[in-house]
C-alpha cells in the first residue's frame, strides 16, 4: 500500500480521510496547511501520494504542489487535489504545478481508493 500525506485546513476532512485511507490499508500522515505539508513531507520522504486542499491559510495547495514538483527529491510523488473548486483556470495552474488528479468534494472513498490503486500499479 501507499504512504499518503493529507493536507487540509479542515480537521474534519483530514480526520475522515485519514480513517478511510487507513481502513483501505494505507499509512497516512497529515498537515493543516501548505507550509506544514512541506515540513511534514521533508521528514517523510518515503511518501508516495499527497492529497491536498487548495484554499488553506499560510500556503495554498497549488503553491505547495508547485514547490513539491520543483524539488528533485520528490519527483516520484503523485500530487492530487481534493477541493470544492472546479474553476478551469485553477485546474490549469494545478496541472502546471504537477497535480495529476483533481477531485471535487465531496468524494466517494471507493472512487478515491480505486484511483490510488490505479496510480500505484503504474
């Protein structure tokens, strides 16, 4: 299974994702904004997937993804966005920042775990 970093400023969303992803057999770590997400990633370099919200204090998800994408140490990490945003300009910025998958909230966990499995099989 995967080691997944969940980054979201909503404690409720993080808690739900952590529980559901752990139930699916994944190791899950978490952070409440992009700054803490980068810090957590730096101390957990064996992370396979980052699932991030967009709108967060301190540092938004697209900026965080861009910084991850620019760092050679993290070239193998898959970047996902889980957000209420569906604006095409934001999606384009996300794609430029290295985001591979844009998922809108609310998400069905069966769909998310299936996508994670497909990504891991590649």
